[in-house]
C-alpha cells in the first residue's frame, strides 16, 4: 500500500483571474439582457391570452428577432423545434401561465 501524501495545496481565488469584466462591461451586458427580456415579454403578452386556454403550463420558446415562438408540453421538444428553425439564436423559455415563470419560488 502506498502512503498518502499530506501535502495538499489549497487553491483560493478565481479559476481564471485574467478574465474579469469591468463594471462598464457588466452594466452593458445587464442592459442588453433587459432589452432582450422586454422584447420577449412583449411577444409573450401578445400570444399568452390565446394559448393559455388550450396549452396551460406548456413551455414556450420565444425568438424575439422574428417574433416566432414554439410550444410543447415537453421542454426539450420545444427547444429542439426552436433550435432547428433558428440555430445559434438567443431565445427565452417561459411557461404558458399567468406569469410566464417556470418552477416554484
């Protein structure tokens, strides 16, 4: 049996310390995300009343540039539909319910 080594180096800090975002970059990303969410939310608010009756709690994937959305009971199927039509595009996933949220708080 080999003896175990007692020399364990404790590593502290960031994994990639050279990859830090400046406060301006963080603010820019946050602003872009807010605009993206607002555009997606507008599409959701437009289609939610007609979809909530028949597809309550289904998943909806929204691609805001085209205004297209994809729905399915299964999250993975809806995501596959959106990726086949819009590969590489940023989309948002929501639930067809009163708030659009997925899961519980």
